[in-house]
């Protein structure tokens, strides 16, 4: 997990205001029967130890997974 940004804001996970970090991580998923690795982004709450995926992050992470799948098929 790599920290990209830290900012004080209202956290939707613990419902309190504190420093929330935007993090980058490498994920491994099965998509259409193929294992793919891709970089994803989340907000991280130290109070709960949980990750939050905003709507924008969800779209970007989903696109990254599908792009990794396309690249894997092209290499095959």
C-alpha cells in the first residue's frame, strides 16, 4: 500500500472528521476466467482499518482491471 495523499476530511467509514489517506495498491482479481493484476486506489481510514472506494475510484479501478485483462489477452 502506497500513500498518495493525506487530507483532513469527513470520513464516511467512521463518520468522523480526521486525516483520510488516498492509497494505491496492486490487486489480483479473476476476470472472465483470467487472473489479472492492476493498480487500484482507495481511501483508507485508520480508525476502522477499512478501505473506501468512492464512485470515481470504483470506475477507475474497474477500468484498470478491464484494461489489464485486455493487455493480457493481447500478449497471449
